C-alpha cells in the first residue's frame, strides 16, 4: 500500500509494505484493530487500538498501540507507546518509549524516557531522560543523561530505577542509581550511590583509588583490626594502650 495521503480503517490494515509519504505532519496510518505490514513507513503517526506489527517501523511522529508494537527496527521522531509489549531489533525515538509490558530491543536509544511496568532489555540502552521499570533493567551498556540533542533529560536529572535488578556491562549516569534488588555491572560510574544500611562486599581486597580525600561526614569508622604494618590505621584501643 502506497499513498500520499492517509490510511485509516475501523478494521484491520494488512499489507506486505505500507507507505505514507504526504508530509512529516499530515501523514497517518490508523486502525481501530490491528496494523500489519512488512515495512511500515510514514512521516506522521502510526496509531492502532490493537497491535502494530512490521518488519521495519519508521515514522516522523508517534507510534501508539492498544496492544503490542513489534518490528525489526522501530524508528520514530515522536514517542513509542504501547499498552502491551514493545519489541524491536533496534528501537530509536527522539521522544519517550513506554510499554505496559516489556520493552525489548537490540539497542534502545531515546531522547526521552524509557519506562516499562515489566522488564527493559537492550544490548545498549542510551537515553537523555530516565529509565524506569517495575521489573529488571538489563543492557550491555547503560548510559543515562547522555545529552542527546532531542532529549528531554539532562545529566543532572537522569535516573535509572528498577523494582528488581539492574544489570549492565557499564552503568553510567549523572544522577542516581536505585534498585530494590541488585545493581550489577562491569563498571558503575555515578555521582551518587545511595542506600539504607548500604553493604559493599568484595571477595578480595576492596581497593579505593580516590584523587582526593576520603571524607566520612564527622562519623565513626568502626570494626577496625589493630594495626600490623607501618601504614595501617590505628584503633583507639591500640593508641590508648601505647
């Protein structure tokens, strides 16, 4: 299907390829049921109260579905929103990506926020806004507040948040990392690591390599062993006994 106007139906819309090329603002693919195509291409929006399924989905506007959105590559200049699951080999949006189910992509790139009421999974997760999930957040590299030109977030306001686990090869944010489960990464780079009764566990030495002083906010360091080597910290008991 190829038209310079809009496609609209109260039933299903199905074709090998669906292309609407009128303009970036006026072109629409709309259905009250399901939209299915090999490739779905429009300069405007793609909207369905059912599912949207295509080999590649490309739109200059929004992609919105009352069910699932599924594509090989999903590229939109607006938001990607689904009541169900959003799945693509590559997800790109200059707006937000929001799913009531899972958000899954080989790479997930957005200038806004990525949010899901289930899991967010990507090879690389890159966003100028926040990443939020009530399930797990998993990615090869996770980068928040990256300063995308089309992003609505910033380095200072970017947040990664999960009610379960956060896992990444590298986790990078200028804001906070928050999880009720585990935070696991090859490297976790952040200005703030906040917890209640925070425990840091290492199976070997715990190496601190600051370029400045270690400041403990006028609180105590407890549980030290008595010093054995010249540069060991001394306990009060050891000093009093000497």
